[in-house]
C-alpha cells in the first residue's frame, strides 16, 4: 500500500528536535508528539518553536522543507534542503532564454 506524503502544521509553541530517527515535538504544556518523517512532505510552523541543529540536519537529509509564519500568519522564511537550491540554476537558465528573443520564440 502506497502512502501519500502530506504536510504537517504546528500551531502550538514548543520545541522540535530529532529523537533517534524521528522528529519529536514537545509542546509548552509538555505533550510529546512524533512527526512521521517518512510520510511528511513539508512542515508549516505557526507557533513559537525552537528548532535545534540536529533537527534541521535530519529534516535536510529527509528532504523536508520547513516554512515559518508569525503569530498572525505572515510568512517569515523557510528552511530548504540542499536539492531545492538547485532549482535556482534552472530558473536562471529559463530567464536567460526568455531574454533572448530567438530562444523565447523557439520555446
């Protein structure tokens, strides 16, 4: 049975850390929740969340981006695994072709 990946949303404040080969989220009230890495497509963080470097390293190796938002839902920034940065090279090549009228017409 194929399990589709999905996004996870963190609305509570707390701490996100690596626990063995899993991600653990401990909320401010002490509740421990595990985030299943193998079915996680992305994390969206809306609360005040502390993240340690071991968690970021683990998220990067699992190819999971993390998007951070303010208390009011305004986008603040993202953590992208290395492979996402390669898309920048593709964008630059696309823009170069767009600027050249002959290449643009060909495409």
